């Protein structure tokens, strides 16, 4: 019986790509493709999203072999992104409920609706927008949930001011990596820590500290320099503090 490793290799060969070229198109390392194809690791949500975005791959087919290899194309880029996220979320949910063990690296509960969520935690939406630890991610006027996750009940005190967002970029490594899911509030400043920010209409995640008259914006990756903003500056809008991180592993 075919497994994820075999199906990924079949997909790659159908595109006539080497592991190196395939990895470049997915913006991941060749070692990740090699490890998946050789059964040394499971396939992560980040890889599933990249496959959907770049090749319109059906995540259910990759995970279980069910359905067609590719999804129908959408005319709208927005609809295509929405379709990819929904397809991956639904495939992960179905795979998790399957009696067969599916080798994925996702160990968090993602649901397509609030009714599907397990009841051992507090429910928060996963928003379509992302937070950048590199180049900024545009923040839409309307927040569109692409799924829901269960988080510890201790966060219930924040009510509807909580949301989960994916991280892009490397400026917060090793603390946060591309593909990590962070749970943050929208309550503004609450002491030194890691925060979701808005700058020039884009979303970022950075470590914040204060000193007299200054807000210090810090990237945990030492190759990026910290910078300071006057406390009264309007350039940095603090959305809220990050409380939990769900780690992604390549």
C-alpha cells in the first residue's frame, strides 16, 4: 500500500523535478523532501500548505491517498489561498480521526468549525493573516478564520480577544520559526515579552522591552539588530502579547 513518502515522490516525479528543484519551489530545504520520501520524518502542515499553494495539491491525497492528486483551480487568488488553507485543515482533521496512523508532524488539534473542536480547552480562531518575523504580512480589514484550535483553559479570561496566527520569516529564531502557530491577545502592552505588532499596515511578531522614553523592538535572531522607537511614536502599534507557541518542526 502506498504511503505519504511514496505519494510525495510520485507527485514530484509527475512534475519532472529533482528533490533540489522541488524543494526550491516549496521554499524548504532538500533534506526535508529527502527525509519525507525516505520515511525518516512525517509531513508537516507547512509542507502541505506549500504543496497546495505552489502545485494545487490535494492534502487529503497526500495524507491518505483519497481523492484526486490535485484540487480544482480557483480564478481568484484570494479564493485559491482560502481553498488551500481549508483543504489542509480538513485533511489534517480527517487524517487524525482515521484508524490508520498517518505520519504527520502536526500534534495540535485543528478544526474547520467550532463544533468540531475537542472540549478539553478553550476555543480560539486561526486567522488567515500571518505575523512576519521577516518581511511584513499585510493585515486585512476583516479577520477571516481558517480554522479553530483548542488552547489551555487558563486563557479563557481573554475571551474573544484571543486568536492564533502563523509565523513567517526567521528574525525570531530560535524562539519562533517559520510555520509556528502563536496564540496572542489584542490587549496591547502588558509588560516585556513577545508581541504581535502592526507597522505600516503589516503584521509582525517581535520581542518588546521598554526603557525611559523608548520602546525597544528586538529580534531574537542575533543577525538582526534591535531598534528603538520613542514611546509616543505611532509607527509601532502593539496588538497584543503572545501567550503560547505551537511549534512547527521541519
